[in-house]
C-alpha cells in the first residue's frame, strides 16, 4: 500500500521541487542583473569610461548577458539583458526566460 501511494505522489513531489528550483533561478538572475545595471550606471555617472562599466556589468551578470549604455540629457541608462536558466544540466533549456533590468543615474559634476 505504501509503494502505491509513493508511486502516485512522487511525480508531484519532483514537479514541485522542479518548480521551486525554477522560481529561485528566476529570482537569482533578476537580482544579479539588477545589481550589475545599477553598478554600471553609477560608474558612468561618476565619470568612468562606458567600456569599463560594461565590463563590470558583464562580469557581474550571468553568462551571455548583453549590456547597453546610453547617456542623454544628464542621465545615464544602463540596460542588462540575460537568459535565466535552471542550474540542472539536463533541464537548462526548459523554462529559460529572457530577463531585463535597467538602471538610471544622474551624471555627477566633476
């Protein structure tokens, strides 16, 4: 009797664990790209070169992230785009989502 119940419930347990892992990976990716875009925007606003800010943002972001920096009317906007993937080798493509984070900072006077 226990075997039949376990065989019935086990797939739901695996699906629930997989769902939780997916949600955590989405949150982790969003936090990483938000931190990267914020740090890069601060760097450019302070007067650091945009190339240095891009390299810092790429270093702090997940692999394959794309960074764009624009400056207009005294405001610096940095946008980081990355794909969220589940950290399980065989399921890394399942549930992958493209996530974006933008940060804006006012340019500082020297």
